[in-house]
C-alpha cells in the first residue's frame, strides 16, 4: 500500500513540474500525449484508492464542482483602483508629487497592464485556499472552484514562501485561445464572444467548474500583499513569486528614472500588438516598499502607483438623437444615441455628452458624423464632429429647459457645469436613484434587494423614500413580478439586517450631495451622531478637517429640509444606527485636536498605518508633507535627510514613536 501511495505522490509531483514548465515557463519538457498518459494513470490510481485523495492533485483541475451562489468574501487587504495617466506630462506631474513626500532616490518597476478580470489568491502554508474576484475592492465573490481549473495557478507552492499571503493578478484569455473558442462557436451556429476580457470575466462566474476547465484561461500575477513577507521591493516580489511557481510576466523592468519609464512606455506602445494577450497600458510603481508605505493611499488609489493608458481606439459614426437622463441628485446628463459601431471589441450605441457646455463646445448636432473613443478603454466618449459630413439643413442643439421626467423647470447654479431638476421629492428617477444608492453594497448593503426591485416598489406605490423600506411586509412584496416566497423572505430579512450597519455607512447611504464614503467617515467621527450633525451650521462644518464650502453648504441644505428630518426621525424609530457605537467611540479622544502631524521613517513597535490611526483617533490630522503648519514630526529610523533639514529650518520638533505613545497614553 505504501508503494502505491509513493507512486501516486511521484506522479503528482511530476505532473506539477510539467504543468509549471509548460504553463509558467512556456517550455514543455514532454509531449501533450505523454502528459495525458501520466494524468490518466494518476486518475485511475486515485479512483481505485480514494483513501489517498488530495484536493490539490493535478487530476482535480478538470473541475466538476457546481456553484449555485458565489459567496461574498471581504478582502483582508483592500484591492485599490489605480489612478490613470494619458500623457508623459501626467507621469512627470506624478513624479513631482511623490518627490515632495519621499526624500531619497526613487526607482520604478514598470509592468504591462493586462486587460482581464482582477483576482486575489490567498495561500496558507503553500496551499491555495481561496480565490476572490475584485468586486468593489472591499469584498468580492469566492470563485475558488473555478480558478483551481486554471493551469497556470499553482495549487501547491515550492521554495521559501511566507506562511500566509495574498497575491493579486489578472485572469486573461490569450488571443489564440479566444479565437479558437469563437471558431468552435461559429461552427455550431452560435454567436461568437465579443472580446477576450469580458469572456475571461464571465468564465469566473460559470456555475460548473468543468466548463471553466475547458476554457484556455491564464493567470498573470503582479502584486504580493500580507504581513511580514520579508521582501523589500516590488521587483524582488515579482522574482520571488516566479520562484514559488506563479506565472509572472517577464516584460516587467526595473527603471532608475522617469526617463527610463517613458522609454519603457514608448517601446510597448509600439510592440503591444505582438503580445499574446490584451493590454491597455503600463503600470508604474515606486519600487521600494518602504517608500510605498510612506506615500500611502488616497481614498481610492495608492499614491505610489500610476497606470499609463495607451491611446484609445477611435471610430466615427452617426449621432441619431440626444436624450437626457436624471440622476439621483437631480443632475441632468445628456446622452448621445449613436448608430451602433464596433469599438475595442464591443458594440457602442451610446455615449455621455456630459453637460450643456460640452455640447456647445463641440457644436454637436443630431445627424452629425462624430468621432468616438473609449476613454480608458471603458467608457465611450465623443471627441468631435466631422464637419465635412454635416447635413446642409443641420440645426444647432438647444439644451432642454425642463426635466424630461417631471417637467419641472431646470436650474443651473453659478459655478456648476450641470443643470438640475429641483423637484427633489416629486421626480421619480431621483426618488428611485436615492433608494438604489441607499441599498447599495457600500451603503446599507441590503441583501435580496436590487435596483430593478427598487424601481418596481416605487412604481407600485409601496415606497416613496428609503425610510419606507422598513415598513414593507412580506405580503406586500410577494405579488411583485419575479418575486417568489424565498425571495420575499430574503428581501425582508435583508432590510432587517441593515439596521446593524454602522453610522458612517448610514450617513453615506443618505445620499447627501458631495458626501462620499471618505467625507461620511470624517463627519461621523467628528459629530458622532446624526443629531449633532443636523444642528451644525455651515461655519461649524467648515472647521471640520477637509470639509470645504461646497460640502458644508450641501450638508446644511440637506438638514434644513423638513422632509429629510422626518425621514431621519423615522429611521431612528426603526432602529437604524444614527450615532457611533460604543465600540467605534472606544479609544477616541481630543488629546491631539488642532495638531498637524507628519509621520516618517520605519518604526519598531507599531506600523505606520496604526500610528496614523492613533493620530486620527485622538483628534489629530496626518499630513504627508512638512510645512509651517506642521505641529511636530513622529520619526522612525531612516528619516530622509531633506525632511530633517526642512524641519530644522522651520523649527519643528521631531519626536520618536515612544514619545508619541507616551503623549497619548
């Protein structure tokens, strides 16, 4: 029996190595036929000896697991978006910004930006335990069963890997495999797939993993994240990942100046069409991980990385009509309805015209032949008009004066680009849009309730605002279209569960204009309850860190509305969280109120992020750069020399982490 077990393990190890050679190194050491013979032998032995089953055996890559519902998983480490640049000037401006924060010389790692479906893989003790889609960056779908079928994703690692880490990458469909799939579809009389990216993304959500296994997907990895990884640079992390068994593109290059970065961009802008995968740009990252930590993040993206997007594909087509959409804030967006045209692998029928000024600037008219491109390869936009093809009887576009939904006269405030419908409580798209925002994932995250159901509830007269949701009954919703008993239960239970959502997310959910996630957190932390925030004047609000006139006026206007106050009082009665919990308030003080503190260097007893959190929890403000407004600097080891000189020239005190912790006790 031991001999059989050893033979099975030997076959598994051989097949893993051949798999790695073929799918990662692109260097096959045996023929496909020989590989298949060995795999068949392993499958037969495993079938006869189920006691030696191993979920990570190469035989398991054929799939067969069926997933009806994909579980939502919260990312342990958030998956941020990247800021985009479209010119070399953008890259130079980015370098200027980061050099204001980082003193030392900066090296950059340049990597190609592959156009696929983002994925996060979690490994524990060298074993793949989880694969999660990007989702909204905070949480995504568990697609482990499907990802395990992708041959270039190692199920077991080799070498000196950390005990636990996440690795991020892109699931892509090479052109060759994509074309082969389409040939097969055409042959059986089915519609061909539109483009590799969407097909790769859709593959991850197929319910039967055996179907995913049939698709020639690949996984290209580019980013390690976790604690105590013992890695100092981005380029080193790519080399390490390659040694552990991951498919890491070899095009990545370490550069020593922004000029070398631009050379890399220019080279691949010309050569990208020779690659086997779709690419839409280059990602440039500050190479040193300590410098990355010092640069930190904005609300949406790391400051230490930038995506340079290659020039988008352009086409021309006819503008058939202009229609107008009403958003949840009442903002009117003009939409160009186009003669359908193929662009970057998709059929484009509509494009945003943004506002009245844009229409006037382009002098765009119905019947014009217009130039269209995909901005950042995603959102179609109109660049201009081919005046040589303009009809003789063409008439200038007159922007609408009344709301297309409720016919209220539109308003346009001074300094605003868009027109607005002021009928806040009577314009149906605004009502539906606000409730859809209220239930969204980053807000109240009400499971079982989608945007279409919200529109149905409003149109049926069951709700008129988001506070009405909490009075819905199962009996009211069951008669709705496509609503079965289980769906009705899920909807009512989801609404009930949302009462536990913390105050800062409820504040974001209310849909106050200009109050996004970050601003909602700031206001919740400062005022601690909806009652205190409602009483704040514009001047009071302006004293809150990072709250400007536009936000202050919007918040004040929201709470001056009697209808909004009535809604908030109803939410209170239903038990929605409208003040910070005791847990959220724990450890918060005003000890550092008014202090502007710069954090720099490497710390021994505390992480930089934890240090920043302590500053904010105690009422202080963290600043990325030294100025006359800086109260003091908390410095660890390796503080940059230019920072030290600047601090001394301004007479700013420098303290260490121990002195800071003593200060807040």
